[in-house]
DNA sequence: ACGAGGATGCTCT
DNA sequence: GAGCATCCTCGTC
């Protein structure tokens, strides 16, 4: 699988195909890897729920960047949430990473999360477990330090994928642009 | 098991 | 000044 080609496609096509892929960080020599199981597609001018619905701003600029750009924003003043930009450069679209299964570095994730369960089953939790913050917004998942990798997935998607409405939004609630898969087995 | 409510900061109107 | 692409804790059942 060629990640550059994949990320260049439309968010609605990219999102389900990210399921099963790995996000890897290695801060302070502590490697953490999460296999994605839940994502959401966000587009631009045609998506009222998107941060880019009203065009480019300082915050959402990474959404207009080249495919593979990280867009990290602060949620409710407390959490960080991470997206991977897709589609052609100049067109706002991204995939929000909402959940995954810890694969490597569980002790590190437990320390970052301050608990031993529910490490990455939510967008704020997943981002915290990986140690990703706003300072990583604008970096490329093809160049690090936050990496998207095919990992050990042999198929994409790795299992049945269900499309549902997106979570926690107040507009365009009905669009089934959230994609969930069963936990990929080892 | 489930629901209500609070924390908290930044972006855009 | 309003509104969040959330998470956690503490009540009640």
C-alpha cells in the first residue's frame, strides 16, 4: 500500500481505509503504537460540521495542507484531538482519529493517561496516549515525529466496517461519516 | 448501568 | 460572548 496515494484521495474514501493502520510516536525513546479502529471524515465548504466550513483560518490551516499533514486542535479547552489531512493540497479535508487499540508501549500510555484502562477509546484519549499535542500540528505523518504506518495489517479494512453518524457535533448530524471496525486481532 | 454536570481555553462572531 | 469534532467524577437506580 502506498500511503501517499491513499492520503491524496477524498476524506470519505480515506477514512475507512485508515482503519487497522498504525499511528506511531517515539518521544524520549518511548515508542507507542496504536492500531486505528474508529475515525471520522471531515470535509470543507460542503461540510457544516467541519472546522474549515467557513474557509481558512489560523487554526485550521493544516487542513488545507498537503495530504498527510497533522491537524491537532484543542477540544473543550482541555483535550487535544488529532486529524490526518487528506485530499489535494489547497482543499480542506481531514480524518479525525477517534479510537484505536494499543499495540506497543502500553506502560507509557498508562502513565500519560493516568490510568490502566480506557487508554485510547476516544479522540482525546488516543491523542494523549500517543503524547501528541498542538505543537505537532502541521507536521507530516509521512516524515514524523508522528508517523502513519501500514503496520501488520494485511488487509484494509481489517474487518467489517460500519458507517454511522459522527459524534459530538451539532450540524450535519445525519451524515454517516464515522467509520468503526471490530478490534483487529493479533 | 446510566445520566448530569463541571472543567477549561481558545477560536471566531 | 457563545460555542465547542471531550472526558471524568459523582450521584442515583
